[in-house]
């Protein structure tokens, strides 16, 4: 993957993008975990109860993201600074 590919396509400063990503990952993760548990434990699949719990979790995670967005953004910039810091040696020994 090219360096900076995600920097061009995803804006880190867009709160809506971050909230939508959190919501999408919550849905995908919960569906995967529920399906895995249903297969592993051989439980009956109850879609209405699962859908209600999923909606509550998605809203909860979105609200947490809205509240903690500034802190997440500051931590993200610090981490980005660490990884993008290119230390180029001018002399070779």
C-alpha cells in the first residue's frame, strides 16, 4: 500500500467520517461475534432482540465517539507524528 494512501482518501478532521466508521465497525463486529457464538454454541438466532441490542450499542458508541473525539484526535496526531517522523541519517558509517 502506498504511503499516505489513507491520508488522501479519509479526512482525519471530519467528525462525521470518524463517527460513521465507528458505527460501521460496531455493526460488522457485533454481527461477526453474534454469528460466531451462534455457530459455536448452537444457540437459536433471535434477530429482533439482536437488532435492538445492536441499535443501542451503535448509538452508545457514536455518543462516546462524539464526547471523546477531541481526545482521540490529539492522541491520533501524536501517534501519527511518531510514525511519520522520518529520521534520515546524512552520514553513513
